C-alpha cells in the first residue's frame, strides 16, 4: 500500500486506511481524512514537508509525519 507522503503532485487518490494511533488518528479524522475520501495532491514542498492536498472542497497542509499514517489507493 502507498501512503499519502509518497504520492506525486497532481494525482487523485482514495483513503483506504489510517494507521496512526490515538490522538494522531483522531486528528487526521477530524481534518476529514476518513476511509473512502478522495484526496487530490496539490503540491509537495522541495524537501517533502509539508504536503498540500485538497479534500472535501478545502485545502489542507499535512506534515510528512502525518501523511505517512494515511494509506491510499
């Protein structure tokens, strides 16, 4: 499975699983990253941190460490 931090800019993917535990998983879910949600990867900073995505009609920036917990297909 690929994770959100490995997806190239311009790609649209679907969230399949959140692998974080406790507060990390809850924070990702509160931001709208839930199973079955489509995510468009807008930009990735030169060093890979942060990752800017569009989800549910709004733009969101995620740290690379957070994006690693989001499995996508």
